[in-house]
C-alpha cells in the first residue's frame, strides 16, 4: 500500500533531498490529472538515474468502465544502462505501479473493489528497451506499450474513488551531451482527462566537491593543529580519479605536518589510497606546502570525506601574520585554515562613546573590549589596570558583557581600587585562555564627573599583562552654558552698578535638575548684589518655583550669591534669563573681570571634588577711576571725526557740526572724557531718552525736548538734543560740562572745541 504525500510536488534524491517544480503546459478545461516527480535523481552527463513519477486523477474524472490513454517520452538519445558487452543490464526498464487504494482509505478508481475482481496489493506492468512487457497477469487494470521511443499508458476506470499510479524510470542512461534538467514529456489526446506537461526527473551536471572547515584556530610560531577539513561531493562522481583529486596548498612560510593525519569516509563509495591511515594523504610537493589525496575510483554514490589530525609548521622568517589561507582545487578555491600571530593583545572601545553631563554621579561609560592575538597571551598572575582622568572617580566597576565576549577559558579576578583618589582599579588574570584567543568585553562601568570636567573622558589601560591603550569612553559637556548681553565697566566703591543680562542655556532636556534644587550665581569676594536679580524662563518648559529668587552668603568662602529653585525639569532644552543685576564693588576688588560662577544642586550633584563650578563668565570689568583733580585736555574739530585726548589722537564714528551758531558734539564721546563709563550711558529707544550717570549725579535728556533732568530737577536748555546717523545723540555740550565739573571753549578761527 502507498500513503500519498500531501505535497503536490516532492522529490526524493539519492543521497540528497531537493525540490524541483514541475513545469506544465496549459491544460484544457476538462483535463483534470496531475503529474509530479516524487524521486528526482542527479547524475553526470552519460550517467544513470532512477526516478519516480506520480500521476493523479480526481474522483469522478473518468466515466464508469472508460479507458484513458497518455504517452511519455524521454529526451533524444536516452537509453538504458548497458554492461561492458553493450547488453542492457538486468532491471533496466520503465515500470508502472497501481496501488490498491489511494491513501489506505479511499479506493483507487483504476482498481475494481466491488468484489468482481480481487485486487492485488500492488499492480506492476514493465516495459523493456526492446518493447517487451511483463505484468501481474491482469491487463484489465493497466496496459503499457512501447511505440518507437515513446511509452503509451492506458488505464481503465474499474471502481469509485480517486485514481493514482506511479511510473518508475529504472536504470535510465542520460545522453552524454545532456546538462541541466532531464525531463519526461507527457502528451494526451484533446479532451482526455490527462493533461500535457513535463516533469523534471533528474538534474544533470559535472558536480562539485565542497571543502569546509569548522573553526579557524590560532597558530603561533611553534606551529599547531588545525580543525577537521570536510570534503563533500554534491553528486556521484564529482571527484575525478587522479593523484591530486583533492589538493590544498599553504602560503609561503607554512608546511603541512601529516604525522597524525588521515582521511576517513563518512558516507559514499569514493575509493582512494589507504583510507583511515596517514598514508591516505601526501605532502611532498612544493617543499611540503601542498597536501594531496589520491582518488583511485569515482563514486557512484555522492561521498563525504573528513581529513583529520592535520597540523602546520611555521617558518618565522617567511610567514606573514594574519589569516593562513590555502588555495584549493575544490569549492571554494581558497579557504582560511587558521590565524598566525605572536602572543599579544589589544584593547579598544566597543561601540561609540556616549554623551554625558558634568556634575553628575554614576555616569555609565562605553564598553571596552580586550582581545588576545593568541590563546594564552594574557598570563596568569599579571594585571590589567584602568585609570580615569582627574576630576572623575569610579562609582561602579565594569562587569563582563557575556553576550559579546568569548573568553575561551580566560578568567579575571575582581576589580580592586588602587590608591585613594578613586581613579584607578586593577584586575588580575587568574586563568589563561586555551584553544582560541580570548575576547572579553567590559560594560556598565560608571563614574562620578566633577562639575568642572569637560571633553573626552579617556580611560588609560596599563598593567603587567601587557594590555595598553587610551580609550575615549564618554564625551562630557557642562549641563548649561552661560552668556551675557554685555560686560560693562565697573568702578570700585560704587553701589548699584548695572551688569549685563545673564542667559543660562541647557545642553539638553533635564540638564537642570528639579525637586526644588537651587541654581546659584556666585560673585567674587568684594562684590555683592545691590538687589535681588530677576530669574525667568525665556525658552523651553523648565519651571521655576515662584518667588524663590533670593540672595545670600556662601558659608564656605563668604562669597555672595543669588539663587532660584527649580520646581520641575524640562522636556525640551530651556533657557533662563537673569536680569536686573545691580552690583556693589568695594575698594578691595582689583582691576579686571568680574567673573560670575554658576553652581548649585540643580546643576551639580557631586561631592569630594575641588571645584563645584559648572560654568563661569565675565560680567563686568573693574577699571581704575581717574585720580581726583587730574586734568583731561580734549580737542574736537568741526566736521572731522578725529579728536585728541591729552595729545593722543582718537577717532569717532561721527563728526561735530555747527547749527544756528551752536556747536553740536556726540554725547557718547563727551561722556567718556568726563569719566562716565559706557555702562552708565543708557539709551532708551522706546522713550527716546539718553541717561548719564556719574557718582551721585543722574542726567537725562529727551530727544526733541529742551528740558534736561538733573537728579530729577528740570533745567531748560535753549536747544533740544538731536539724533544723527549712525544713531548718535548730539547736543551743545556746555550744559553737560557745567553739570559734571568741566569747562569748554570754541575757537571760530580754527573751528575747534576744547574741553578741560
């Protein structure tokens, strides 16, 4: 009995399982049979195949008692296998099998199951090359005849159920010129239940032998064993009979050691010299570089051979480090057998360095990979040392990333601290690797980073194990940057002096921490806030605690600070503006920049470092005031931009001019020679007013108005100030000279104005 497979097309190949689709020509609407190959063979041109074809007819396709006929032909010049005398060998034929049932349950309609006839278990009808036939004695069931080079099959509907039959091609010889698909062609008369079509019954080609290696082993200068070399035919006869059927040639500097080598057959019937012994292989050519196996007889069953116990010798003076690649006469034409190198190791970063923030604890670093060049390069008892930069400290020691490591037996002891600064740790090799070189990836090491650290965080790898390198394992940036709108000049001994607006910009979302942590602006010693500045978020969604801005004194160094507390962190990078900054500078402050320092728990959570400053910026510059009673002699000339101060020539961006017999000078430049710093000369574009501040005097003028305000008191001038390109306030300056204690004169002959 036959149990039918559920697949329409399947092929059982001797030695291999393959799939090959049936290619059919279009079938008439009333044709309902199908052809499929269930055993497709492989062979060389001129070889012999044994294939099997299944034919199905659906239930009810044939009328009761009717007969249907179809023909099959093979490619031209096909024959049956013959012996040395040219006679066809026994068993060479085309046979037909009809099982009693379709699938052990459904009757086969080609068989009478009504009791009128007794169906044998399997009906067989054979046709030989000369056209003679043999059958089971009942031509009522199926009839096969040979007509020329074609075979005609007739079947009769003898019962209910589906119809199934098999055609066996036994010991069919492939034409010597055949290649590719070897097909059986089916034809039937129009209107028949059988369709026209073709079935691939064999694939024909010369075949290949593949050579593979399970593992690439490391080889040192003393030589070493290699893994098993596997040679597999994809079909019978792929390896020809020859003294060098299998040939593998080593590169210069390497020779074969076949002391313990031998060839063994896994399956197939390939014949070769001295199987199972070292004499099955030879390595005498090319100074021992070429390995050969002699095949004495081609296989008729695809074969699989293992070459075991092979090793290589190394000539250090010639051999090149790296892959040991042999050339072969098999597939592929080259094969890497091993890797040659000396004892050593390397260390590298594994993946990209992550971005981290200064002033944070527990910053996770990138991964480190240590790789041996040869197994055993890392010697037992020797150490690997990791050192991180100043202003950082180890928080969590690295652990092994098992998923990306291949230790090959290498074991390192636990990391331990070296010294007391928290920057250096070491581990000792407790077990060396064997077989293959080790690759160990370390991950999840973390560090605390001081507020004032920025840039590449490098880990220096040293130690007695010989592993050395410097790796960037993180890129560190400050959580905020600081900018100012201006950095005005400031005088010692003066209160309420305006500094520039300060902008604090987050490096990324959540860079400024919340939970009511403080953000503080610290001043140098001797400088104090005259009033509490205003803190406000001008970009992003960071939230400050309302009315939390205040000033205070740092108990550690007695510096003054202004602070605000953070209610909640941002989801997008945000900006804080600090405005209304008024400073009092006492007489102990030296000349130079007033440096603001940004600190506080909102931007720095670390401790134990020398600095807690996240950002710093100059916001004001202390200048030495002119000594009391000193005379400044300045000369301006009408319609000229050059002027002199105590004989030193300077240049303005606008020239003085005469209008209605009045001399107009630029207020900005006159203010400078009167000792008013630029930060105390203020222009209000909205109200069109200019304000000058010096000592206890505040003078304000309005464009187009003859009223001059001095400390709030109004003085009426005879002319109004003007604005002239490039935006300078121009005024007959006698009014200002009188107020700020200077004198001036005009010389019509030389068109000069002199101010003392």
